[in-house]
């Protein structure tokens, strides 16, 4: 069905260029009535839809609910970078958990990357994959750390695709002299996230999963070996459940809500840049060393997509464009008057240690989220690992369940303001 030209997500602010760049986005029905099923999934992002597909293709009955449209949350509106490894660096994970666990997590992330790329080919999903990603330093003092990281990846974690770049090469590849050094990763890249999301929903539906949009779960209970999920218009009775809402869970389930906090992240898209423009001439994606990370890339039609505006409450800024333009101009002064055609945002789920939160939060109910901006390939793979768990192999999912992810301090009353103060402090330190 053809979508309205100016469709506005009810849960995420702004008009997304991703939405404007596709010709149609299939609609799925609203849940109504009562159903019994093997597995009920709450959340129609990458994790939930991937789990639905991998369960349904094995003949397991699945019902999936989403409170809005598939793609209205972070899965359809993010920066599109695949990245490598976990959000927390492999060497940092080794310090916490030892080499074997850190290497297992890194290998799972690499498998997640290859799984996503092969899955897209297998199911004819044109997610516009572009190879090449750079991580660059906005402070010279970070250069030594980045250089050591590339060496550790090659020698200790058997990842030869990452190399260090000196300042001149960074300037040439970015078309900006703003940064001091960085790494180039030829083993990853970026995608069109909404196209992936649409393709994932299609494959899950074709496999037999029952998918429902605009069907918010209002409650979940587990007792006597059954899980009951309520919506405004019906009830699902299931053997098992997956809560895959990441930052959009609210008060649905208090354990995961205490461990995963939502922050708003915002992106802007410019008009297509001229062919002679030296901004990212190779088309790679970029992130920088700020705690409040800036990330940017060229789209298929030559636009600069730039993210980096964050907010630590549910409030939306009145003008996303002004702040995004200010950050673009800092890196690319020649684009100070560039037209920004679209600006949008959404919530991403973060945890205190920037590690995924995966737990059995009540009998037969697993919650997964908190990818901390690293979820394009990891969230998809988490759905596959959940399906493995349902069919009897929990060993690989347990690698994430063992991660030490504490709850945010302050309880429900003070969590948000304490997070705001902490992250505002780090954002200030980025500028010093």
C-alpha cells in the first residue's frame, strides 16, 4: 500500500529521509481478539522480527506485537552503521571477563555481521550496503589508544581488517581537517536501515509469523507455565515470550526498564552533494571519539546524513535542524549554508556499561535490548540466538546473559535526572 508522503511516527519525532526514500512500506493489521501461540514477541524492530522469522521458519507458531509501525523505532531510523565487535571494546571486555569470554563475544559479533549480509542476499533485501567505516579522533590524546586498538584487533582477536590512519589520510578520506587520526575498517560498512527492516518483516511474514502493528502490549504475566500478554483489544496466551522493545518498553516490565534507559538521538539529511564535493568521496561511514558520538556518511544519492544531537529525556527539541547544522559546519565549514531537507530522531536503549542487557526477567520470558547504538547487526543476530534458545540451545545467548549489567541508580524517580546529569558532564568534557 502506498504510504502518505508525510507520514509521521507517533513515537519518534521528525520526518525521516529513510521514509521519504522508499516507495512503499507494507502495513500489517492491528491485533484484535484472543490467540494461543507457542511464542509471543513484543517489539517489531530488528530483534523481534528476526526472532519471529527464525522461529516461524522452523514451524514454531509466533505472534508479534508492535505499539506503532514497524520501523518507527530505532531499527528504522538509525545511522545505519554496522560496526565491528561489541559496543564495548574487545580489550575492555577482556579486562572484565577474561580473554575467552571476550573472544567469544567478538566472534559472535563477527558472525552477526556475516549473517546479516548473507541474510540480505538470500532474501533479496536491497539494504544498500556500502563497505568501509572510519572511527576518528576529535582529540589528539586519543590517537595512541586508537593505534593500539588496531594492533590488538589484528594480533589478539584475529581481525586483520582494521588499520590505523594518520591525520593526512583522515583529512583526505573525510574531506575535513577537523580530526587528528583514526582507524579504517574494511570489514564493515553501512546500510539503509529502513529497507532492511521492511525486508525483515516481509521474510518473517512469509515464513508464517503473525505480525501486528499499532497493537501495544499493556501487560505481561507468567504463571503455571504460560505467559499472558494483554493489549487494548485482546489477549495472547503463549508458552514463551520475548520482550524486544529496547528503549520503548516504558513500564511494561520493571527489571529491563531499570537496566535499559532511553536516550533521544537525532539525524539530519542534506540535499544531494555535488559530484565534485570532497566530503566523504569514498562514501564510507564515520564515527568519532566523542562520548556523545557524532556519525555521518553519504547516502546512495549523495546526501550527507549526519547524526550527533542527543537528548537524555523523552522531550523532543523544537528545532532539530539548527543543532545538526551547527555540528555539520564544525566539520565541514563549506556546508554552512547547505539545505537540510529532513531531520528526525528516535530513542535508543543504553546500559551503564554499554553492553547488551539479556535476562530471563520472569519464568519463560526473556528480555533483550540496550545495544547502546550498536544494534544494526547485533540486534538482528540476537533474534536468531533467541530462536536457538527456544529450540533447545541456549549456550550462545548465555554469553550475553552473563554480562554484568547493573541497574541505573536512583530508582524510577531519579534515574532519568541522574542520567541527564552524568551524560551532560561527559558531553561537556568532549568540548574541553
